[in-house]
C-alpha cells in the first residue's frame, strides 16, 4: 500500500514552515491549519463578506451560499442524510450544552439516568451535571478496565429502564482509548436510550459516518480537525432535531416574533440564534475537504506506525509509565514518571522546542480513577513525522537521566 508522505504534507502548513525547529506534539489540544483553510477564510472575507440569510443584495446571497455550502460539506463529510441535520455551534462544548439544554431538558424527567464514561472530557461531564442538579437526573459512570479501556461488563450492568442517554467519547483526549462505539450504541438503543458521541478527538483521525454509526447525536470542533476556532458541529437526525425546543433566543432562530408570542424556525436554524460564525464555517468546510482529499487509509496507518514507534521507544525508558495500554488506541499517549513531576519534564521538552501538554487534560475524573495528579501528553496527527517521534524520545531520555 502507498506510504503517507507527512514530510510533503507539512509544507502545506505555514506555521510549521515558519517554525522549522518546532516539534509540535500537542495536536489533541488544537491542530495547525493548512493553506487551504487560510485561503478559504481569506477568500470569503475578500470576495463574499456579508451577513447571511437577511439582506437583499448580491453579497448577502454569496455569503449565504458560502455558509450553506459549508453546511453541505459538513453533511457530506459525516455521511448525514441532509445538510439540515448539521447545526453549527461554537465548538464541541457548545454542541453538548445544546443537547443538554434543549433535548435533555425537554425529554428527561426526575430520576432518569444518563450514562457517561470515566474517559470523558469535562465538556461531556459538566453540562450533564448542571442539568442533573436542576432536574433531579442521575448520572452513572462506566469505569475502567486494567488496560485503561472501558469496563464493558460494567457498562452493560449500568443500562436499565431509566437510562435515557449514553454520552461517550469516540477517542479519549487524555489516553487515546477508543471505546467500542458500535457495540455500545446497539446496547443502549436496544433499551430505548439515545447515544451522544463526542467526536472532538476522533474527527482528525477516524472516518466518521453517521449513516452507519447509528448514534443519535455527534459533536466535534473545527479547530481540532485542521479548521478554525470558534466553530463546531452538532449532528442529529432530523426527527431528533425536530423534537428539540430552542435553547438560545435571537435573530435567525425565529419564524415570527410578536409580543403576544413567538414561533420558531425549523432545524438547523432553530438552534443558530444570532449571526453565526460564517467565515469559520467556510474554513471548516475547507478543512474537511482537505482532510477528505488525503488517503485516509494511508493516514491511519501512518498514525498507527508513529504511535507504535513512540511506544516502543518509551518502553525502553525506565520511569516512563503510560496511563493506558489498551489496543487500538488513537495517536495519543499520556505519561507519568514515578517521582519526577510531568511538569518538570515538559519544561525541559519546551526548552528543546518540543510542545506537549501537561496537566489533567480536562479529564480530572479519569486522573483520579487512575490515581495520578496529572500526566504529560504526547498527541500526534497527520503532519507528524518519524523525526518528531525520535526527537521527543531522545529528549525524554536525556531529561529523565538528568532529573532521576
Ligand atoms: N471533547 C473532547 C474529547 C475534547 O478533547 C475536547 C477538547 N479538548 C472537547 C470535547 C471540547 O472541545 P472544545 O473545547 O473545542 O469545545
């Protein structure tokens, strides 16, 4: 099979060209942007800038067409049945809050249960806690198996007559674990629960196809998939979106406003109050087209090979303890170093211009379950190379020798 040319791919990323010494291994926090994305946003502002859906002039039509074209691109990327199933949000966080504040607030009753997993990002925990406290909902949490994957027996045992929603990540930002979504979605739906998939991390690595996944909600953020910040997506089938009341009020989301009462627009507009992130949607569409244009199978092999080489190298280093060893993980690894603090290690790496993240990765419950108070996370993506992996391995080896 053809090899994946990450070295050539890097040339499409101005930041990487401007920072030739930088070894960027913080891709789970955010990815850099290819020229195609920068050019698309710039083209929008230079040739089609106007507000959408309103004014009766040529540019407004161009802007609306660019924005709605972006929605169609997202729908195609996700395998959605229609562009109307794509709601633009500020990011994955806002998309989850939308589901909590609209769908769950309208459909869940006191005593109803939401099943989350120990792997979740705070963005897929706190919105449910806020609503649970207000509405008397019960949160249940799938624990971990010894290899850092989810304890599936525990998951099945948690499902019951009051389970209304299972909200789970497709790929853990902290440990790289990919829960078995197909099996989990089937089990949840068999008892009448809905499933929300947090694809914030998976979007850059895995092919997402909602037509075969079978989830009821899927969310992701533009900035983690080579697109702009300030834009994200909620996807849900039209029947589900149709059953959801508005959550934010303003322009665009209404049908007719009077002081006697207001009627609301159809989805997706019902959920897009105010001027949306128009240029960001255009940039996101460019990112998804760019990603779809890569050889995705070769990209997946590339990432798996880099992770394998990284883990082989790490296994040679005394004092390095990965928090998960489960098979089939995404290109993310999170490390502790015995008595040496991850923060100190990260500072040594930064001095060599190697960018990693250190801390709890917005996954404090996971850190607590693992009995660690923080990790050093290395997260790879399409433009990382073997040289990046060798650089971080060499730097870790030197640093640990010094600090140990
Ligand atoms: N879920 C996961 C798994 C994430 O990694 C992140 C971002 N770190 C989020 C949700 C939230 O994404 P955003 O901050 O872009 O809304």
